[in-house]
C-alpha cells in the first residue's frame, strides 16, 4: 500500500478572498520525481489544466518547467489576486500508484472550516471538481455535516453553487469542472458544452474551462 502524502502546505495570502480546494497532486509530486514540464507547486502537473487555463485568462506568460521562477510566478499571481490554495486531502493510501480520486483509501482530510475561521476575508470556495465520491466537495460536505452547517442552493446548473453561514458571514461554494484530463469525458456530456461545440466545431474542453473559470476567478 502506497501512502500518498500531500507535498505542499496550504498557500493562503493575507486578505485572500477566494480559496481553491482540490484533493491531491499526482503521487510523483510526493516522492519528488518530476516529469519535464512539471512545476513544483500546487496544480503543477504538466497534465493538469488549472495553470494553463489561468495563464490564458489572465495572459500571465507563465513558465511550465521545474524551476524556482515558475513557482514564484504562481505565488505572485495568487498573492496579487488574493487567491489561496488549500487542498482538502492531507494523505491517503493507494493500492495502485495513480492520481485517481476513487483510488484513495483511509483518507485523512484537512480542516477547511478551520482555515476559513483563520482567514476571515475568504468568501468563496472554488472546488476543483464536483460532488463525486472522493472529490473535494464530497469531503467538504462531510465536514459540513459534522459541524451541522446548513447549505443553501444558489444554482444547481454546472457549475453548482451553494452558500452557507459561518460565524455570521456568508461563504459561497462553486464546484468548477475539474482541471484534470480525466474529467474531459464528463465535460463532453455537459449540455452547455454540447451547445457550444455544435455552434463552434473547434471548441474544446479547455476552451470550456476558460469560459467557466474566467467568471469565478476574475
């Protein structure tokens, strides 16, 4: 059994207003065995889409390489735009050494609610995926239930949005389409994607994420 430990501590700039919440980077990040094009930072896999999508939205001219400069570019962006990252999974066990959320067993979670208490300016949680088993929203809902927090639906269309009250302040959750390539098949089944694809044949799943993410990151 492989112990998949999250290699990065939460990165939350002062006065952050948004918090990105995912699960775990690929196991190679935990054992420090990078591929060419990986960045040694949150969502740094060369196979993931979060940073390429943000690069397109904000025209960042990011480097995609395993260098300190690539890391500093991402930290500077997050600080400038007051966005934090705190993935909800601290560790998990795996029989197969892969990045599948479904393959995680004996999951140990981080307490996202405590992070929200410690960072009172955060008003939006950006889940990197929906409520499928072992996804970030799935685990966070367990924390909601343990704390007896009531969720109020804001929109049940993709991306689903909810709100809840914590210590007198309203926090909104947005379940964005996962930046993982494994989610592309699910993207293809989304009615909004089908409609755009029909209208624009060259439209693809990354274009869809650019449109969706730009609304909630800007």
